[in-house]
C-alpha cells in the first residue's frame, strides 16, 4: 500500500467527479472537512441564486414573487425524486423539517391502518424519530415495539421480521444509521413489513445524496429526509417527504393547512385537500431555503448518485487502509466491515474520542463526535478529496501518537 501524499494526489487526478469540488465555496484550503454529513458545504450556485432571490425577487418583485415561488417546493421535490431518489416526479415535495414530516406521515399511516395497535422501530434509531414515535404511540394509546440493534452493526432484518405480526401498523427505521453509517436492508425489511400488511416509513437523512436508495425496488411506502447534509442546502433548509403515488389520495396527514387545499386561493369554507403530493404540505414554504435545496439537489443529480456512492466507497476504503497502516488497532472500527453494508461515513471507537475530536479541530480537521465515545468521519463525495483523507488521517495519527489530545477538556460540550 502506497502511503504517500503523491498517491492521494494521483487518485484525485483520476477521480471522474473530482471537478465538482470547484463548484463549492471553500475559503480555507488548510481545513479538512469531515462533517459534510451533518452540514454540507455551500455551493457557489446556491450563493448566487440566494443573492439574486433576495435582491431581485424579494427586493424587487415583492408579493409578485409568489407567481414563481408557489410551486418551488414541488419543483425542488421533483429534482430530488428523479435525480437523487430515483422515483417519479410528483412523489416528493419539500416541507417542514424531517421531524415534523415524520410525525405527519406516521400519523397518516396509522390512520390508514385503523385497528392495528403497534408501531415498530429500533432502539438505535435517530433520537428525533424515537421521540416522535413515542409521542404518537402515547397520544393514541398504541404500543411502540422497540427492536434492539447493535450500535455498530446496524439494523438486523431478521430481528425486525421477528417483531412483525398482524397488529403492526407501521415500521419506521433509518436507512443509514446516523452513528455507525450502517446501511439497513430496505428491500428485505419492506418486503417483510408488507407481508403482514404494515406500511413502511424510512428516514433518509443520511442516505439522500450519498447512496442509492431502493425506494422503488423495495416498494417502500413513505420516506422523509433532510437537505442540509449531503444535499448541501444549508442550515435549517426545508426537508423533503416521499409518498408513493398510489398512496397519495388515500393518506391524510394530521395538519390541515391551506397549502394542501384544493383551489387554495378560493379561501373556501372546509378543508378539501388535493389528491397529489401537495396535500402533505401545510403552510407557506420557506422560499430562500427552497432555492438552496433546488441548487443543491441539482448538483447531486448532475454528479449522479451511482458515481457519488462509488467515490464514497473508495474514500472510505482509503480511510480504513490509512488507519490500519498508521494507527493499527488504537482505534476500533464502529462501522460494518462489509462495504455493501455502509453509507458514506466511517466511525471509530476510542475511550477518549471526545478529546481526540477536540484535538483534531485544533489541528484544522472537523470530524464529529457521537456518544458513546465515537469519532465520526464523514466523506461527502462531492467535494472531499483523497488528499483530504490523507491529510486528516495524518493529523489524526500525529495526535494519537503524541498523546496531545490528553491536554483537551474531557467533559462534553453542549453541541457535539
Ligand atoms: C439529521 C437527522 C435528522 C434531523 O431531523 P431534523 O428534523 O432536520 O432536525 C433526523 N433523522 C436522522 C436520521 C438524521 O440524521
């Protein structure tokens, strides 16, 4: 194995999507950014689009801007549908946050399956998912059946299957695990859920823009996901939701807002929702955030999810090889070792992971810390280079070799 920086540079020179990095605002060449899976970088096209939308559209057009803004959530949804999730236009729309969309779609699914008393999820699902489901189960007097999951190996389809019976209304899981990056088997789990007549709701926050998502292949029913991670739409940008076409007219979400209403500006007396994906909207959509999603999703679509996933897998393999060569067994892999079971980030376990994270930040490397004692390295494929991996891992090696991380405060900060 060639451990030289020149090798990393040569890999970058051969990277078929390497040129996409130039499409991002990257003011600090020394910084190694391993956190694109928490907040993606700023695309130049987004900066330009937002400046124009602020000055010309908001500043100049004023209320007339709504002629073009009114269907922005659907237009951006279509780019995500076709270019990111490989489903049909009209099956995805921007709306609210992932948490709120999860509530809306889970409620709709429970209403569509009356008489069934159980929601299935796993104990390692993202906190907001667990809380939303817990609240729904409590409010409706349902049982939340929480399947145990190994935090490093990810969801076991056999355990989920064993938790299914005729009383299950909904199965709600993350496709890529936020901590370990483990990829759940969407096809196997969706098939098992459908066999007992349950609906499936997938959280795609760590999948959209990093791995192929087999919504169509699995026949999955519902999904939500955020846009500020691999889709690079910026802090607090609106989330997306997916409802399979044939379910749209049948499902009703619990928040009856005017953006779901048929003939919205008739200002009619009673709620009568459209039959299409727009019925899952609630109120006025965030236009500036919507433009950021549109531009971010376009870049992802242009690069192609298959190319992005292939590059992620290569970056991840390279990270592991450098780790083996330079750090031996001082860090423990906390991500599945099978490449087919991984998303686009890699996680290591170390008893002093928090201090190592602080030392890395001081050395110009931004990773993520996740409890318990996990160091998470995100390899967002649109702009992360092999040479970034080389630099980041070299700085990590120096920190661990020298023990310099011992000088950092062991108590956790408020935001990790
Ligand atoms: C980031 C993330 C979320 C965030 O939800 P918000 O409502 O946008 O705060 C939800 N689920 C998963 C799996 C995530 O990774």
